[in-house]
C-alpha cells in the first residue's frame, strides 16, 4: 500500500536519535552503517559531481550561493541542507525547487527494503541517502552538500567531492565534537580528502593550525580566504551589499564590484569563499561565465539569517545559536540599524546551546527582553532560560512561552523607529516567520516556505500556518 506524505515523514522521523544514544552512535558507529545502506542502494552518491561544505557558521549560506551560481551557469543542481525552517522539503532541492511530496513518498518507499536490512539507521542517515538517490534519479550536474554535524563522521562524508570548503569554525556541539576548537577543527577537517582542493574561510589561529596541518598531511591544494584571496566591503543598505573580492594572483579583479542580497559582513566572507571555490572549479574545466557568478551572487537567498521582515518598525530574524554567531549578529545590528530608538530582543534557544554566552553578548543592546521557546523537544524552558540572563538584564525581561504571544507583545508596543530582533534558535525563527505569515502586515512572497510549514512528523508544532490562498482571502 502506498504511503501518504504524512506517513512518509512519520517513517523518516521515527529514527530520530536524541540524547545519549546519538552521542554514543556518533562516536562509535562512524560511517560503516551509511556505507552499508548506500551499498544496498547501488551507491547513488558515486554518480554525482559534488561540492562538500562543512563549518560551524555560514555553511548553509555558502552552499546556497554556490548552488545559485552553478544554476545560473546552466547546470542542473541539487542542494542538500539541514535543518529546515518550515518544511522537510527544503532539505532536498533541484534547481532551487523543493522536493515534491510525491517524490518524498516514492523515495521513502524505495529506501524501506534497504533500511530493514541494516536495522536502525539515524534519521539523518536516511535523509542523506534519500538526497543522494533523488539527485541520481534526477541526473543533476552538480550536488551541493552541506555537512550536518562535524564532518569526519557525518553521513554526507561518504562522497568523493570535486571540491570542498570549510567555513567559519566556533564552539558548537561540544558534547559530540570536543571541548576545544582544535578538536572541533579536527572533526570538520575530516571532509578533506586526497586530490580534492579545499577552500577555507578565515579562522581563529587555534582552528586554522589544525586545518592547515590536516591539509598538509593529506597533500591537498589549500585555498585560504584572507591569504590567497582578499575582500573588502564597498557599500550596504537594507536591500543588500556590494563588495570587492580578488585572488592575489589577479589584483586587477579588485576593480570588479559584486552584489549580494544577504546582509552582514560575515556574508561577505561566505561569498568570497564561494568565489574562491568557483574560481578553482573554472580552473579545473567547469564552465562558469562571469555573468552567472554575478547573477548567482545577487539572487541567492537564505531565509532566517539576518532577514528583515519589516522595516518600520524593523523586525529582524536571525538563526544565531552560539556565542560566535551572536557576536556576528551584534556587530550586524550595530552596523545596519545604528539609529533605532528602542530594541526588543525576542530570545529562545535549545537546551544544549551556550545560552548564557549568547545572552551576555546580545542583552546589552536591548531595552526590553522577551523570553520564549519553540515547540522543539530540545527547547529550553522559558521559565528557566530567564535565569541565565545577566542580573542587570533581568529587570527588563518578560516571559511569553508561546511564540505568537511573544511576537504580538513586541509588535503592538513598538514604535516605527524601533527594532525587534528575534534570535537564539532556528526553531524560534521558524515560529516567528510562521506567525508573521498569518498577519496582514506580512510582505512574504506567496511561495515563501512559511506557507508550507508542516506539523507532520514534527510533534512540537501545534498547527500548520494558513496557506497562501487563505491569507489572500482574509
């Protein structure tokens, strides 16, 4: 009997491994089970040209920009990213389009016999195999793969890529990856393979030393942003930013002005990483015209990352989830919104994150702090989270456990020159975007992922958002 879409997602998510079991498996299983699963599927990943991207922050944006450029160059692209904001279908895309519900059903049914033979894979292994199968079935020219967690033992690390990249590294998942940047960098460097060029974004010295050593020991070509490649900002506004980027071997390229819609200086780092990556692909024989590079840079979007939903008052959502990303958000808010009158911070986070570190960075900016929580199983309870605020900030803090109430409380009291910033978790950002999508003030395009939000397979979601047509009729 054919599965329904809901049943397909239920089947996928029943293999979610939370807590201690996930830690044990990450350390002990390695890639053996993933290789076994793919062997049973005739190794679809071996039929793909791939770009493999790891990092702590920026890997999703870097993957999105790379995909946009290759698609603009005329290639059929597959993009695999995680986690998703609103719908499972975001994770697997062909030429920018979300995988369809019938395709999810078909792939789940195709995977079932192999899954039953290997026993009990993780959900991420299952979804990764699903992406490889879909890209192979669709005969994509390029598959752009974002690492899920770490690198060395990540389910995506079964590919032999054409090129790989490592974006900015910082403290994350320390229970799995290690409690020092050196250990985290060693895990991320696990995607480096003999014969495959690697582009790395600027890193703090502790992480950089490890990446350079692994690259040297492996004997690969290393291209380093900040060394072989330079960049500098030119101008910015709320619609995007312009910048220069050039290899030291071609200083004349510094005269060229590039534009991206993504905001924040850190996105210039990501974009330059992509330029270095695509330049090396061109040198290896991949045809990527200059106009495709400019088109890809300017059209690439990555919702929920320093995204402006409203300008007056300013409503900004950002999926910062560790101290390093909170510091980048702090700098971006100071640069992009220097003249706001009052700021309300809406904050919620997962239990396993450095909550006090993020709040220590962001709370000094806020005149008012609203603590909330997502419906995700790992969400930190709002009542306990407020205790992690610096003592001085607790005086301006309130608790609204439900995300719609938190956004309403901020919005109804904001002046037109005020700033509302939502951050701390991709799941909180998703909740706010879905709430916003219901409101008449929303200016989201009617094909925005928020209108496809699914409670299916995600028990922490209470209700789906209203579909686009229903919003039109209100």
